């Protein structure tokens, strides 16, 4: 991967870099000056060198460079610089996107929604009638931009495809945005112009109601119905609501067949918009905080400084009626009522503060992830809401644990052996928890290392001091996971090296000082990816008992083993599953599932007994998501992502608390990292990455970074010619 450009750098002997607007795993976005023409431009950079990303980036350049429409952005240049990267040069356009407008106002007026919809229909009709036809496939509020003078643009063609005749000759990456993507975009059928009609209908639905509609795939599976527009916002006219709901029909043949048909239905639904002429203009934002297409691109890789406030509840238009003068008696009554409310509030405050406030809640308040909202990519503010909603009316979506088809495998139990190992911890040394800025609690990390040759489990303080080896397994040991009280570690052996699969491995438990080694009852096939439940009574793990890995749970009271996942044969469900991680309350397990539909890895969630298996995170067939881990407060999930089945990727975070409206974002832009683990206080994250000090190194080192914007990762002391991997932060249960 190439490096980002410095301020003042002259790109391609023409474009002087002014500032970086955003950066992340997929590249960077800059503001620059075209020194030949003396005008500002936006520069989009692709740092990936894989053939797939290079091809996709070229496709976007070709599509945009050949478009000429008042509602579409324009690419003015595209070039490649050796192994450094590819670059798109675009007009610098100021404005806000529709998503930001919705955050600012809660929703948009009916007339404004119609104007935006008509403008987008014009743009889509232009795209769909090109030769070859262009299907956008990513119409959503974040891709509708409104300039300071009120002009409307449809942006971001990263998922577009070209269609010649009845065949797709060049296809972009397949990705879905829950709520805005129709069922066929999940792979159930071919995408065509009616795909964009659906997504535009969903965009207008969200704009008018302030709520993302129920996901198309969930609706197609008969698990959920579309909530009528007027139920969300009764002020919307019946004709407009009917047009939007028709555009969002599950079956493509039941939608408007062209964008032009949808445009006509929108325009004629309101008497004020029946005779639209010339370019459509809407009321611009009162203040502009981001700029143009480059601002939209920056949202792909960089978050806002602070989470946006929730939208105000719908209110009546001001000055709708002349204000009546209140009588003196009414004023006295209002004053008396206000006085009573003050007394009541004081009583409630006394009751509240007299009760014990959990320490974990105080730590949560101090954490930067305490009020997450997903919009863009950041190391510091990793979780920002895609669309901040009124919590009284949030629909159940595909990424909600009750929204998709439920697979409940028949529990299979393995009887415990006659000998039941004792797991009573008797460590010779138990460190007292300390108050420390590096993670809180014990401030220690367990990890696997090849420092002594074959991998073994080590413990060290989170500042790299007091390194201690606790296992001496002949066949190696790795994948440590702490018990919830921080006194024991479950791990696997054999472990000959850092690798993805561990056939033949079994589960072992050891005390923190290296004493009391116990082998848990053996699983047929293997046992790996262990995860200790928050109450300490169970261990979830993966096994190759049935060829493909599936997730099991062992009860430590009787050593009975229950299978939670299985291959159902349903292409919409994972055919194999692994890497379980418990929610802090022990009621759910997040895990990695392999999709037969896309041949990619996805993040799933289920109950602690294997019910309500639900697709949670999927970012397209070209992105593989795996190794999920929950934050201590349960609000966010950190996981790995790669561009396909490659070894090293980057950390992503997902706002689980607001999952109906969230998109996963980069945790630390511009840096690779695997196997993220939160500290006990949730303020730090530790991960593994290649030794950046040696360009030719294949050894992994452990890095720690504070979960605050602007903090660079700190490399913990490693060993030359050795790999440190599988880090896990020691918990602390007071």
C-alpha cells in the first residue's frame, strides 16, 4: 500500500495538495489546487494494488468521465502512478448530503422530498438510457448531495455496473446498504434499472419519516412488512406515500419500470410540483461543514469530530395560527405547575444519586464510545450513527437479532467423561488490580509468541513490562482467552504456528501463574477459537467435528457440549461458523459465518443457545469480515476486514447499540491490524500487525492504541525474529 500525500506535494506535476480530507483502508481524499487552471479540485486516491480494486477504481473513473448531466458530478482526470496508487480528479463541490440534512432537521418536507426525488429520477433516467446502460446500485441519503445554492447531485459510483444488451459486461462490487437495497441486490436476482428505483424510493421514505425502512431481504423472506409511510408520518399525502411504496415493491415487476415513470408519479402527487421546469433547486443548508463530492468521499474514510445530536421530534410549523394572549390566571397556573415540577425533579435527583452507580457505567461515560454514531472512518471516534433516529419508532432491520430467518439447530450433547477435571484456581501469585491509564483493572495482556520457538502463552503488563511465560506445551499453545475473573486462561494446543485453522487442537485451562494445567474433555475433530462466557460457567468454541467448522458450547459444571450452529443448506445462512465472542451480558454470541451466496465471510449474531441467528454485518463480496469482539459496555463490536481472503487486514467497528441505523467504519485509518481486543475500561484497544519497522518482516507484533482521535498506535516490546499474536486483554471483575 502506498503512503498518503503530504500537504504541498505536487501530484502528477499538476495538482498541489492543500489538505487531507479523509483517509483509511480504501485510500484517501484530498483537497488540491489544479495549478494549470487555478481552481480547487477533489482528489480521490486508491491505495490498493489488487487487480479487483484497480479494476473497480478504473470502472468508476470511466463511468464518471463520460457523464454529462446537471445532477451528476464530473471527473476531469484519472491516472495511475506506478505502485503508489490510482487517482480520480473531480470538481470541488460544496454542500451537505441528504443524510446530514435529515440529521439536522429530523426529516424533510413533502415538497422538498418530491423535488429531490424528481432530480434523482432525472439523473437515474439519464444513467439508465446510456449505451451501455449504467446502474448506480448505491442510491441512499449519503449519496445525494445538496450544494450551497440548492443544486442536487447523485454521487459515488463505486458500486455501479455497465450493462450492454441483457448482459452485464462490466460489474462493480456487489454490496448492500440495509434498508436501501432491494432483495435482488443480495444476490437473489440480476440488478437492473428497477434496482435504483427501489433504492430511491427507500431514500425518500427515510427522508420523509426520519426512519430507515425495513430491509428488502428481510421483507422478501416474509419476516417483516414495510411500515406504511403515513404510519410513520401522517402529514405525507396519500398519493406521495403510494408512489414511494410502489417504488419499494419487493418484486421488480411491481415497481415503476423506469425512473421516468417514478418521476411522473412524484411530480403529480402534489399540486405545487406538477409543473416543474428547468433545473430543480431546494433550500440550501444554513451552514456548510463539509464540501461537495470530496466531502462525501471524506465520509467514507473519516468521521465527524463529535456525534450529531438526535433530530428534534416533529413539531408544528411556526406561526401556523395567531398567538393568543394568555390571561393572568393562566400565567399563575403555569408558574405554579412549574414550581411543582421543580420540587418533583429535586426528589427524583435525590433518589437517583442516593443509589449506587455502577463503576462500569462511570467508565462507560468517560469512554469516547459512550455515545457512538456511525458516519465515517476513524481511529478515534469509531462509531457514529449513519442516521440518528427518534428511538420511539425504530424498525427491526436485517441487522437486528429478530429480523431474519431463524435457524434453531437441534442441540446435540456429548456426554462428559468419567473423569471431570477440576477448574478451581490455585495460583501461587494473584496480582491486585491497579488504577492505571493503560486499560484499568489488572492492566495485563495475554498473547501467544514464538519467542521460545514453538508458540507459547505469555503474559505482560499493558506497557510491555513484567513479561512472563505461563505454558510449556510440547506441541505449542495459542488463542488465549481469559476467564471473566481474570484468574485463568483457556487456550488451544497443538499450535505449531500462527495460522487460521487448527485441526486436531484441543482446549486447555491454566491458572494465571502457570499452575493448575487442565485439559478439557476432548472434542471429536478439534476444539479451537475458545471464548469464556461472562458468568464463567461456559466456554464457546469452534470444532471441525463435521468437516466444516461449527460453534459449540461446553458447560463447565457438567462438561456437556451443545452444538449451536449447523449447515442448513439455506444459501442465506452460513454454511460454516467460527470465532464466537460473548456479549457482556452473556445473552448473545457474535461470530464469523461463511456465506454460500457471496463466498465471503460475514459477521452474525445469535442468542447464547443458538437461536435467532441473524446476519449483522456484511460489506460486499470483496470484503471479508471476521474475528469479532465486543466492547466491555456492549455498545460496539470490533472486527477484522480484508479485501478478500488475505491474511492481514484492518480493524473495523460497528455501533451495535444503534445497529438499525449503523454502518461499520474503520477504527484506525491508514493502519493494518488483526485480532482487536478492548481493555477492561474500554478506553484502549490492542491488536496484532506486521512489524512495521522491517519492510520484509513476516513477524507479527502487538500494538496498543487509545480509543481517542489523534492517538497513534504504540508498539509493545517484541522479540527479533519472533511473532507475537492472539492478544487478549485481562478482564477485571470487582
